[in-house]
């Protein structure tokens, strides 16, 4: 329930936005974004000087069932690609002046040693969730706690989170189905680009996996049964970032499922979340609708890695500049039509 203080701040923010040298509402959703940033930072002059993307990587045991177009070793290969600066997320982050970090949450195989890698391995990949719970209760709590700590660190005003893990669209589909009490068939897509035969196989595997547990589960149970170490960490990071006063740009389908879980655990984080884009995965739309969330962009992206969240960063910077730097009618000496005595 809003307090008198928060209501007074909201009123002051909108009075400041409406006093700028423009017709009221003429900057559309940029105005709402500016108001959200100002509310998160508790100021009429918000700043958006620094943004950081953290990508969490881990493997999923359900990949063994052939639910992805890529073999499981691609997770490890992509982790090396991130560290070499060659992935789409690296390139976009550099182009947009966004800091970049990558976390090994549980990539299968021997732990990698690299000075730029944050190693927070929970396990050697999850179990095959088509057969049993993806992780133990202890592993779930450890991953969530690690993610929360990562999200609470650093002094950047805005956080983006991405993920990498072969079969994590399958994992996210199962988690979303259990959180929203939806048939898993409604949430199964082509993910990394599987063909028709692969899609049929994926649907069959996920249907069988879903049958292991009740139709609806709470966030802890859903993520423990079907989640990934990287997506549980991402859930914790969203919570940690919100608790530490950051604005959080939510990426595509997988990150939005993590956001859904985070909001079930910490509803007050909602005011800190900006849903960056609508991905080409049909399941993403279903989750956005369940959250009553309208994303900023719709570019037919379906990559993940935080790429869609990165593309929303310039809009956040523009919104901050509009509210902090744009002249008001009074300061510019421009007549405000609302003050005119029109008859």
C-alpha cells in the first residue's frame, strides 16, 4: 500500500515531467520510464550513468533428452566465447558502454580458470528434470543466495541479466507452466531453432517431465524441480538488485520467467523492473500477459544473453536526461498553455 511520502513523491515527479517544455504526455512511454527511474532513485533528478550486464551460464541435464538444436558442449564453448569478447552480448554491451561480467553457475565439465570469469559453481550441471528434481533444496538456496549477493553489489544504477545454457528454454517452459498452472504445450517453442521433428520430441519430453509433479507449484518448488543453476541465480540477482535500489532491465523469455519467480518471492521488486522487449518465443507473450507487463521493444529477438535488455539501455538514459536536464516552461520562459485564459 503506497505511503503518504511515496504518493507525494509520485505527484512531484509527474508535476516535474508535465512542466517540461512539451505538450503533456507527448513523450509517451518515455515519460513513464522517467517516472519509474525517479521513483526507484527517490529523486526528481534521476541519473543513468552506469549499467552492467551479468550473464549467468550453466548446463541442464534435460539436454540429454535431445530438446535442443545444439549439443550440450555448446554451453561451455559459449562461455569461452563470452570470455574472449566474441558473443553478441559482448559486442552490444561494448557498443552501448555497458559493463560486462560472466558467471559460471554450473557449466558441465572441469571448472574453467580465467581472470575475467566469476566462478560460483553450484554443481556440474543440473539433473535431468524429466526424471527427477533438477536440484536439491540446498543447491536451490545456495544459487538463490549467490545471485542475490551478486545483484546487490556494485554502484551502477541499472542492471541487466542474461543467461546461457543449452536446454534452458525447456527448463523455463516447465517453470512457467508450474508457476502459472498452464499446459506445458502452450509454452513449448523452437528455442535454439529445432526442426519439426525436434519440436515434437521436445513437446513429448516436456510433457513427461511436467507429469512428475502437481499442475501448480510455488516458486521454490518449481525452480528446484525444473530450473537451472543460472536461472535461479538470475532470480536472486533480480531480487538483490531491486533491494539495493537499482532499476533492472528484464531480457527475454527465460529472464522473464526468472522475474516471475522473483516477484512471487519478493512482490515489492515489481516497481524496479522494466521489461525490455517481447521475444519471438510465443511463451514469452504468455508470461508477459500473466505479469501484466508491456515491454518497451518488439524486435523479433530470441537470443537471450541479455541482448534485448541491453537495447533498452539507451531509452533509460534518454528518460533520465529528459527529467533531469530538459527545461521547464518557467526556466525557459516559454508560455504554458495551461496558464492561458482561453475562452
